[in-house]
């Protein structure tokens, strides 16, 4: 096959592949979304209204989980999941360093200590073997992150958690729409958390949720997310004095989602299948193109995961290039392809360093961080946008190839 001639990169004096900038993520909103929000704004209930229950029922229908608890954001979802798991001072929670800080912060919020397990260097998800090596008598839970949207190895993680009596929490901030062994994310782990930030597959502006099949965990999640207050007579310790009566039975937090957010998310969920299909099309095209470039490594997927990607990770091969990740990133920006990096290992941050964490904990994760760039991936990308990204990567990889 004849080698493609990509052209001179803009960083080396050539012309950029496009005149306008494209970013790594962007929400897609349509008239149905606008109308859904407007209808709530014109209604009697802006918060604590009927849209919350409607949303939670829809999330259960989509995921197959028995219960859903909506909250204000994905971080709140992780915190109440840890609280419901009984995580507290003196406990340890195992997670991955290749994630947003909230996946580890949720343990700190409860007075526990995050323990970082290394990743599988092909899938970039947490490695179950490393998880088991991190288990101690203090371990209470595992927070396994579906990085980029690909499901973690849930069979292996479930086996470990059952063996040591641990709660399995899946951080599914990236993975709504993903299935593992034919079952939707949200219905498999003890608890699964979602985030509905604007760059995610579906958005509520902000917002999150926790899914569970456990009646016991569900009750705790509701209480921890809503002040610890209940109006449910079955949960009360005393006989209700009248219809106005409620009780605080736990120390909870005000993590409620508004009906405005719920209405937007309900409308977005109507488009979930459409969003999934387009994201998969873009990923297939990227994989096809980048697998032909010897300077690039394509993220692998486990066969059990039918993945809806939130992120597309370009991994450069430094040994095949005369440019490092920073240089590659800047060269893409010169082409008007504005990317990001997901993620800086959590324990690199000064706050974690002050807690005693040091570099060197997770060698595979640290090596990955040095080599990755998040490319544009979102529903609204045109085919021309996708080809611009591919051309930009091809120009840089070819020009700087060893």
C-alpha cells in the first residue's frame, strides 16, 4: 500500500488543517432540550418536583438497576456511595490514579485513605491484579473507574471484592451507554455513579446519580444525599405527628438535583442511542486511521465491554518520534485541534504529596500519563471534523517520525 503524504505541520511552517478551532468535547442541545427546561421554568416546581422521580425511573429503565438516586454532580455521587458503603476514618479505598481527583477524594471526604492500584497498560483501566495486591485488613471498598467509557474487568473485580468482603463501586462518569457482558453499566457493581457534566455523553448542565440494586444501600444513599431527612413513615423512628412531620435520622448533605437539571437530562436521554451510535462511528474511524500509524498506540478493549466512549485517547510512542507529548500537543494546537490530557495521576497533586504520597507508586499509570492526549470526540463532530483531526495527527506523526 502506498504511503500517504500528509503534508508539513503548521508547527513546522505549514498551513493548519483548519481555520477554526475544534475542542476535545462539547455538549449537543436541541429544541427539545430547550423546551424541556422552559416547561419546568413555567411550572410550579423548580426543585424537589416530579421530574426527579421521572428521571430516576428513566435511569433505572436504561441501566436495569433497581434504584437510582439523583444528586447535584458526579463528585457528590461518589461521596454518598462511599458513605453508604460504610467508609470511614481508618479505612482504605482502592482506586486508580488515572482519573479525575474526585474518584480518590471521595475516600478523603469520609476520613479514609485512598490507595492507588496500577493500570493495565493496554486498556488503561485499573488492573485487578494490582487491586488485589493493594488489599489490606483496612480496605473497605474499591472505586473502579470506567476510564474513557470502557468497562472495567467487572468479573475479576467482583471476585476480589467477594473474596475480601469489599464493596465494589464503579465510577461510571464516562460510561453511561456502555454494556459489560450484555448488561448496562449501572446494574452490575454494588453501586455505580454517573456524572452529567456538559462534556459527557448526556448532560444536565451539572448533575450526577448513583445506581444500586440493594434496598439497604438505596436507603442510605437517599438519606446521605438529602440532609439525612425522611418523610417516609417506614424509615422514621417515631410515630408521625401529622402530614407535616419529617425526621432527620442521619447527618446528610444537600446534594439534591433540581427539576430544571432533571428535565434537561430526561430530554438528553431521549437521544442517548443517537449519541452512542455517532460516538462509536467516530471511534471506529479513529481506530482505523491511527492503527496504520506506527508512531501511535491505539487503546485496546476487553471483549466484554461494548463501549460508548466519552474520551478518545491518543497514545504516542516516544521511541518512534522526535517529539515528546508536550510537543505533539502543541503541534496539534497549531493545527487548530485543541485537545486535553486525561489525566494527571491524582497523587502527583501537591495536596496528595502533602499527605505523603510520592511518585513511583504506579509505574504503568505514570508512563501512560507521559504519552497521552485526549482528541476531540463528541456527537456534533462532522465527518470533515473527524478527518481534520486524523490529518493533523498524521502530519505530525509523519514529520516527526524517527
